[in-house]
């Protein structure tokens, strides 16, 4: 594959990721008119998000399996089509049940995209560039969230909430066509050792569970599970400064790839540093006043916190791909999605609210959970520092021993 075509694929994937998060969050931007029209309470509105998240985590299991055993561009195209149609039907919802089912269906579509997409992108770029590439890809999600909140609210105010769903859905159908027409790279195309193959059959229930036996991958997944609790609870209970996420997402991959030239564990180290810096500055943000005289305190502290926490985004995705066989890379992402959403963020907002009810302060509840769990995340991630190099070498040796397949890319 030419370098130019690889960049084209990355551009398409960034655009799809943009719509992925725009379709996901546009509903949150237009809560008020939906509540008014269907006469809903906060619990019913919150259930829409819970339905999406749990369906997303569970649906990732079969789609992750397909991502490792079938044509990934087809899995991606099908996923984009499903969530775009589901978003379109959200705008046509006649009642709460229709809206609930359509938002849950968005989770099905998005679950099929991310595991297969991560695997496909990894076969277009070498290991040395994956931190930056995954960070660029992840930046699409940040812009998508911003567009959903800003654009969704504007469209709903001027043209109605249904129009916001329609506008979010239609570009996805165009990108689905682009996904179907992308060239499918051979698995392992960018590995320095071993042969590239058209198809693999390594993915199974047994190999999926056994992925947790890879120390580096286990450290990355479990630390991100703890992190997701912090991110989700703070995103719900504190004002979200979206464009600051973008800075951290892009910077983390670039820094990690530079350091990884001489330090095999650099991808984990960047994330760990971000967790610890975030723990310090989120504490400052939660306990400090908005200003000390004319000098702002909360905004700069929160800015540093958000940038620090998103340093891990690209590097952790890259290292999770580097230590796993090209035949199981979609499965590794699926494992992350399932574990981190089910055990990490799906219950976090309720947990913090429950603590707040008992300590009579949402600020104190966040202060109890956030810095503590960020330190825990750093400790968990550090368990993988010594295993990055041997896990990568083990994967490369196993892949090198796998018989090749002299077939052109699809």
C-alpha cells in the first residue's frame, strides 16, 4: 500500500470517528426539547444513555470476533450504516419506546466499527507510527462531541430536535460507501517479521479470554477501566471543556512515539504520567476557588487535568495493538470495550451520586473518587512496564512462525 493511500484511509477513518461521536452525543445536546415533547423525567432520559452504553459493550463481542475473522472494511461499512440509520430513525421516533430502541441500535452499529477499525488502521501503519496515528484518529471523536453539543443545540433551537438527528445521520451513509470501497490490507502487512495473510481464524472464545493473560494488555485494559470511571463521572458532574481534550489526545501519541524509539515502555509511561498529573490537578480544581483575586484557578487546573488524562488515548491503543497478533487485534479492542464500559463507566455517575447523597456534597464525592482512582490507574498501568518489550517480542516471534499467504490485498 502506498503512503498516500494509507493517509487517505486514515482520513476516512477520522471522518467516520467524527460522525461516530457526533451521532452518539447529539441526543445529549437536545435533551430538553425531547423531554418536553415526550413528557419524560430525568431517569428516562438517563436510561437512553445507559441503554446505548450496555448495548455497545455487549454488541462489541460478536463484532470483535468478526473483525478478526472476516473482511474488516465490510464490518466497518455495515456498522456505519446501522448507526446512521438508527440515528435517522431517532428523528422519526413517535414515542419514548421508539426513541429508546433507536438509540440502543446506535450502540450496535458503533460496536462493530471500533474493533475492526483499530485492526485495519494498524495494518496500514508500522509500529513506530501507531501512537501518533491512533491519536489523530482519536481526535475525530473529540471534534465530533464538540459538533454534537454545539451544532445539535443550535439546530434543535432553530429547526427542531428531529432535524438535528437527520443532519447527523445523512453524512454517515456517504462514509459507509467509502468504507465499503476501501482496500482491505493483508493482516500483518506492517509487521517487521512474519508474513502477511488475507484471513485468519485465530479468534475464538478461548483466545479472547486468554488475551487477559498478556501482562501488558491486561495492565492497559484494567488501568483504562479505572480511568473510565473518573472520566464518565466528571464529564457528567463537571462542565466539560471539549477542545482541551483534543490537545491531550494529539500530544500523547506524538510524545510516546518519540520516546518509544529508545524506551519500549514509553507508551505506558506517558499514560501513567498523565494519570498522576491529572490526580494532582483535579484535586486542585475541586478544592480551589474559581479565582484568587483576579487570577483564575479552576479553569487552568481543569485544563491541565483534562489534557493529562487524555495523553493515554493514542499510546495505550497503540501498545495494545503492538503486543497482540494481527489476527487478534480487533478482539483486544473488544476486550477493552467490554471490560472498561461494563466495569468502569456504566455505573460511575450513579456511584458518585450515591456517595454525594451520603456525604452531602458532590464536590466531596468527586474528591474522594477521582484522585484516588487516578493513582490506582497509574499503579495498575505500571504493572505492564516490564512486560512491554517481552510481550511485543513474543507476539512478533509467534507471528513470524505463522505461514504466510501470497495473496494481494482485497
